[in-house]
């Protein structure tokens, strides 16, 4: 493939891929009814968090190393976490703050204070809204809601469109995309419409390997014929995002369910198989009925951030370069068991096959190998002692450009 023909990310996609990890916040009327999917019939009077603190949510996100937050502004039940003018099914008609509260505002402000990106989830499927069955009326209704969110809450890094419940339904995606392009042109679009980020294909937080960044590869790997109509409108470059709840099987908070909290080892395995496969990780953490992230979940987030930093903040050695062989000479022999390799994806995803070798005396031994590198590849291998590592590119679509090759000793 000629260099000029390679798919390449736009500026927004480059910035988004560098963030690597976001926190999903599922919070809403379901939180107060011990349920995942409400039917849109629960009274707004039941939404009444006693100690809601969005700053605590965002502080925990930052402690865990997350660079952006995505809040469920409206889930499938139709209840809105901002005082929308479109419906009486919102926080405006709840007892919380005497109907004068705005969860979206509080979360957006907290993100700006902490220097964290802010995104919104707005479910296209609405089980409460009476006009949902009238396509034209609901398209107007939905676009009005979206416009309120696009114009009222500052810069958005991501807009999350969930396809659940919308099978067979056609929304006015051209109109929706025009609104985003007008008001939030730098926001990434997840999953539907003309997405700039694709769903990885599961809710386990796991990207397959290889996980290529091109739309053509995405079609071949996870998308069905039913989805391809809107995928035809995607850019040629469309990276994957891996969504997963920190409590197994639970997106919203449920009482007495701490036993479902994932262990630190589970979270690290997810990290290796999402970020470590070149995808983004969107980890869901659910505030409880108080409006706070539960203590156990908050503790696990802090542990997760500390462990990632422990493993990968202090490389033994690093280099960068161009070409089919990259040598990394150490000042002295050292033990290592991990490598991080990154392409400069601003120029496209070029590498198709590689191997990593360590010098042992006069010989070279294979310590890892793979196909895709893309934004990032984390390789774990048997501990080896050496003073010379080389990365050899075996196949590529164009001259390889290595942004980073770093070595680590994790299991000391």
C-alpha cells in the first residue's frame, strides 16, 4: 500500500487515543430501584440522592489515571439528569435540591476543575417518551435534547450513542451529526451515526488481538450486515473503545453487591487486553443512592491507578526511531519482563508483523512477537537479562515510524 493511501487519524482521534482511559458513570433513576433497565415508569420523586458529590466522582477518576469521564445524561428509561425543557421526566421534577439541581452541570464543572475531559451518553432509545413511536416527532424531540447538551455544558470530548433497544429503528443521523459538527466538532462520536470511535464488540473490556484501527478491519472483525449501513459513513480510521463495568454484570449501582467488584488482578488483565492492544478503555463505576462512588469501588480505583504507575511510569530504557530495525542499547545489563511499543499513528498504522529480540552473548533470542502495534502494544515476556534489545519489523505497509520502545521490569 502506498504511504499516501494509508488511513490516518484526525487530530481529535489522535488526542483521544493518547488519553487511553476514560471512566463511565452510570447514574440515574435506576440507581434508586435496584435495576439495570427501567421501563420509564418510575416516578421522578424517587430520584433523591442525599449527598451527591460529582467532585468525588471526578477526583476518583483522576486518582485512577483516567483522562475523561462519560456520564449517562439519559439512559433508556428516558429520565434526564439535567433540567431539560423537552420533558417533565427529569431532575427538575424530583425532590433533589427542590428541583433546582443539574447533575450534568455538576459533573461537567468538576471535570473542568480537575482537568479531566467530559463526555455525555444520550440514549436514542427512550422508553418513557410518548412520541417515541412517531419518528418525525421523536427526531425533533431527541435533537432538541442533544442541542441542550451540546450547547450548555462546555467542550465535550465524547458523545456516546448506545445502540441497545434501537434494532430496526432509523434515527435522523444526518441531522444529529450536523448538530455535533456545528456545536461540538472536536467531540469523538461513539458507535452510531458517523462514528469516529467504534464499539469493540463486547462488554468485557477486552480488545481482540490484533485490533486494527481501520474501518475496513472493523467491518471484517465485529460488525454485522445490520450495522454496515451506518458504518459506510465512518472515516477510514476508527479506533475501538472497550467498555466494561467495575462490578461484574452491573452498570448501575445495586445494594449489597460488593462481591461483584472486580479484583485488581482482573482490572490489570483488562488493561493489558484493551490499552495494551491499542484500544481505549472505558471503565464503568456507578455512584450509589447517596450520589457517591462507594468506598470499596473508590479504593479499587486508587489501587488500579497506583499499580499502572508502578508498572509503567519508570522505564529501564526508551528509544524511538524509523526503519525496519530499532536498536536499544542499555548502559549496563539489566533484567526486564515487559516492553511497550508505540507507532507514530499520525502517519498511519504501518506495521503488520514484528519481533523483539534480546542479545545473549553472541546470540539473539526471541522474547516476543506480534502483528499490530498501532497506538500501543504491551508485551509481557519471561524475565531476561540483557544490555541490548532490538525490534525487527518483518512486514509493513510503509516505512515504520516508532514513537516509543520502552523496557520495564514489573515482577521484581
